[in-house]
């Protein structure tokens, strides 16, 4: 009878093939899943998101400065969204710098984040084209909120995978900035129906809070 290749050296006519199969299985069990493909894929998606956003700014047909007037709301929306996407890329880079391996839940949590970020060009264009009307401003806040929630989930999944004593867990601490951002976005959504400029002010304030790259991770590495 043929012996199971999973547990012992094969006595079949091709023992080398069986041993190779066993070695591959052993490597799969012992080797952690690297983060390189996750980083590369995320960088590519974020680059595409920025490209789509800038393509939403249509070239005017006029040749004078007055022809640029209708594009001002679209440009302001683009600048704000560009800053937000840049902040996520920056923090995503710092986040993955603290880890050396990922797992299945990490991959799905990262895809969840990219899903919400991929909606940024749509809400950016809608808000700009409609001159910051209440409904587009509120929906813009929904995308910002859900992106922040998705990022928080990704962080928690990585902390769980690497442990409470990991560099990432120590660097995050109680994540005060993250909690403040979630609360600010949640309040800005209903406030858009009261006064859309209050919500826009909140979005700008959160962007200013995160504009300077998060130093917690870098400080933890310097210890």
C-alpha cells in the first residue's frame, strides 16, 4: 500500500516527489505570511484613487481666469480629499513598518479599508460639483467615518495578531487621536443638515490634526 506522504518518507516509486511535497508543507506551516504584496497592492490602489480624483477636474473651454471660477469648489474638494488620502497612505506606511508578517484577517481588514477609500473620488466629485450642498457634504462625512472605522479595525487586527507587547501596541497606546477623529466625523454628518460649513470645518480640523505624520510609532522605534 502507498504510504501517506504527509507523515513519513514515501516508499512509492517516486520518493523524491513525496519528500518535496512534505518540505513544501513544512515551509508553509513554519513560514509567516509576508507583508510585501499587501503594501504593494495598497500603494497601487491609493495611487489610482488620487489619479481618478484629479481627472474629475475637467479642463475649462475658456482661456481667461474667469473660466476657472466654476472649478473652484471642485478644486477645494480635491485638495481636501488629496490631504485625507495622503494622511491614510502615510499612516498606513508607518503602521506596516511596525509589523513583519500578516494573516488572513489582516488582508480582509486592509481590503475593507481600501473599499471605503475607493469611494473618495465619487463623494469628492459630487460634493464639489454641487458646491458643498448638505447631502453631498453629509455623504462625504460618511465615507470619511467609515474609512476611519476601517483603519481602526485594521489596527486592532494587527495588534491582536502581534500581541499586546508588540511595538505597534505600545506605540498606539490609547489611540486618543483615532477616537477623537471618529467622534468628530460622527458629529459632522448630522450637522451637515444644520449648516454644511460646520461639517466642512470639522473635516478640515481633523485633517489638520493628522496632517503632521503620527510620531508615536517613530518614537517607539527610537527607544
